[in-house]
C-alpha cells in the first residue's frame, strides 16, 4: 500500500492535493485543484492493486480502454471523467468534484430523527435518476454499484448525481493475479447487487434497476437490505403504507430472476408514471411528484365503466321543439327587440367605461431604489491577500533505497517550501540535482543546519554525509518568481565511504601526512581571491542590461563590480553555461547577500548605493554568459 499523499503534493505538475476525502477498498480519493484550469477543484482517485506494488502493463492498457468509455459520458448528473495517469508506479483517475452529500448521509440524518424518506420523495428521486441510467445504458455501460453511498445530492440544485462507476472496480478486479479474488474486490455492494452479478460477475440493465429499487426500499424503510429481505421466499418486506402501484413497481424491479424484472429504464419509468394516476389510500395525502404527461386542461375523473358523452354530439331530440318557435313572426319580433335593447345597453356601458378618466394611482417604485444601497459596504477584499503572503511549508518522506535514485516532480509558489526527508548513514554519498532554474536546493543535516557552505541554495549538490540520521533536501523557489515547476533527482550510495570515518589512521608515518591535505579537490573556497579576474561593469546610458562572458575553473574565478543606486532592482542571470557555474552576490561592504550564494540567478531591490560584487565560479573549466540588468 502506498503512503497517503500529503496536502501540497502536486501530481503531473498540475493537480495539487488539498485534502483526503475518503478511503475505500480500491484506494483513496483526494480533493485537489487543477492548476491548468484556473485552480478548479477536482476529485483525484488513486487505485491501488490488491496484490503486489504496481499494475502490469496489460492492466494499464485494459484500464485506459475502459476509462476511454467513461470519458465519453456527457451528462449533467454524472461527474465528468477528465484524465488518468500513472506517477511513481501509482495509478490515478481525475474527475469532476461534486459539492454535495450522499443519500447515505441524508438517510442517517433522517434515522437519527426517527424518520425516513416519504413516498413522494422517493418517487421524485426515482424520476430524477432514471434518465441518468437511460443515458449510460444507451452507451452499453452498466453502473454495477448503485446504492445510497454512490448517489449524491448536489447542493446547487438538489439533483441526484451518480458517482463511483463499478466498471472501474471491475477493471481492478479483472487485473488481479489468479486466485486473489475475494469479497473485498467483488463488484457491487452486498444486498444491493442482484445474485447474478455477485455470483458470476454478469450485469445487465435490469441489474442496475434491481439495485436502484433496493436503494429506494432502503430510503423508504431506513433499514438495510439484510433486515428486510426474506431469503427463504426470496421476497422483500415492504411497508403496507405504500401505494399498491409503487409496491408493484418495486417488487417487479427486485425479482430474483433477471427475466422477471423490467428489462429497460423506459419500462420501469412507464410503470412508475402509471403509479401516479392511481394512488392508494396512503398516497392520497402525499401526491406523487412524478411528471408523466403534460395536459392542456384539468383532468375530469369519471367512474369506471361509465360512458363519457361528448357535449357537441348529443342526440337531436331536444332541438325538435324550439324549431316551431322561429316560425311565429311575433315571437321573432319580440326576441329581436330584446336583443336590440341589450345591444344598446351594452354599447352605452362600454362607451362610458372608455370615456372615464382613470384616477391616477401612486407608483411605489421609488421606494425600491433605497434597498440596493445596503450591500455596498463589503470589506471582504482586505482578507484575501493574507493567505498568499504567509509562508507555507510542506514535508514529505522520500522513499529511497541505498544504491538507487529517485526523481520527483512538482510546482512551488513564491511563499512555499517543501522538505523531502530521507534517512542516511555517515559516509554515504548523497546527490541532489535540480532540472530547471526556478527552484533551488538546500541540504540540511539532522540538526537542521546546511551540510556545508556549498549545500545552500544551489542547483546541484553532491557530498559525503557526516552523521547518521534524517537529512532534509529542502526546495524553495528563486526569489522574485510567483510559481516554478521543478524536477529533482536524488541518489544515495549503497555503502558508506570507509575513508570518511578512517581517513586519519591508515597513514601512521609523519612524512606522508602533509601530502594528504591537497586531496580534497572540491574545496576551492580558501583561495578564490588568489586568481580572481576583476572587471568593472557599467551599463551604457539608455540601456537597462549588459552581457558579459568568460571562462572559469577551480583555480580561476571572475569578479564583476556593478555600481548601482539605492532602490534599483538588480537582476543577474546565467542564460548560457557549459558547466556547473554559480554566482555569489555581495553587498558593497563584502558581506554575502542572503539567498545569493551559489545561485544561477538572483534578483532583488538594493538597500544602499555602492559597488556590488558578483563572483562567478566553477569547480571545473566552464564557459558562461552573464546578463546584468539594473532598473
């Protein structure tokens, strides 16, 4: 089992781990931020093999093929699969982060209050989740692991979101070595998955509908499947308060034989929609929220067996008597007079209404304009800069065996420091090599002090360790950079150097002892000034930078004198070198500037005016180009 990733760990130079969300039988899930998508939050799931330390190449190919199918899913109620990758022999899957709570947690909250989900809530839940299953089934994908733990209620819109596809767990199960299959690696949750899935691994659309129906029963009863399933009669104990129609739907969906269940989502949705039209006594007080059919006018119920007569097609018998009335001219005249009188009265009323001047009504809208003035005083921006400027330090154990090497990659912001810790013995040779120029290395002893003067703020360091204990390879970005990527290579010798602990004793004679002193070649510090080539640098008027070049070695270094003024920003950079060339920057009084020893580049605002000293050195013959700028 791999160690847990600590907060601040960056995977693939992109996904920065924020915290661990949970741990299951197939690995851990972390909350991370995607540095490549404006720090958007995402879920990073690590899949761990049940046997051995890593997945085989065949297993990785199988998982990549299955993940490509999951990547094709596009549904607002399914987290989008973004990427898969392998890093340090660990397999990771990245998907959208869902801000919400599982229905398992919601149910536990109800149980603590002595309640469960109502029938109306469960109907609405089924209606909202069935289209999601229809979408994945249309692509030939079976979820295989539906349960209250794997459905979340999203806080933004309260819609159920389907998470943790069982196909991922199935791949992990299929790539285990023969003979290692156990209940821990079976696909599907006991009690929720149907028998054919748990016994043979086969799953169909009806298998998902079975698990969904069991989930609904658990939500209605607040009890686990083992408590309400009769394994003798192979039936479920359902509350008698449910409507007969819903009971029928749930019983059919949870039939023991796959052929007796609903064979598609549309069949179950159609049956569930019919439940809402004929509620039982218990359901009458809680109307169903399942949307079935959109109608244009209110539904008028009729008795079963009654014949519904169309109002425009009644028998013509009642029309026969009034037909003689119109044949009487006096009747026609009277009716015409009445109609004319009514028309006159109606016209006079309409004209008077139109000519009436409406009384002016006060418009209360100006009162509304006073309300937006309230949210103006919001002093929130003042609190944002504080977390960015405060220093942050991370620690991570570096698992490295003697005689081997390890490469780690990551990214650091300007206020961040990461400490890689490793155990070593006195006399072992440690190498720390950095690729890139944005991050510098400091090697600290178990006491927290630099190993030597050449092991502080450098790109590369190699040396013999003085004592046993836990050493720290500390990484910090170059001053002035907001964020820098890095790649660190660390190696440790297999055996301690016997000469490191027994160097003074093998030569007992007096005469050879003076000859031992010249042996430590990598110590040019005592005599750099003996062969220092000094040169004054003046930036021409109208320019802000100048370039110089030269050659240095262990017996010869270069010194540049730069006259600069207080408040100017001095920047030094080695854009081109042919060896391990480094810079030392000193104040006009000769004192070394902090964080400016053995560096490839440096930048800072000058506190005083004067001649600043820039020393260029290398332990072996090297050519270089140095850029000096002052603004």
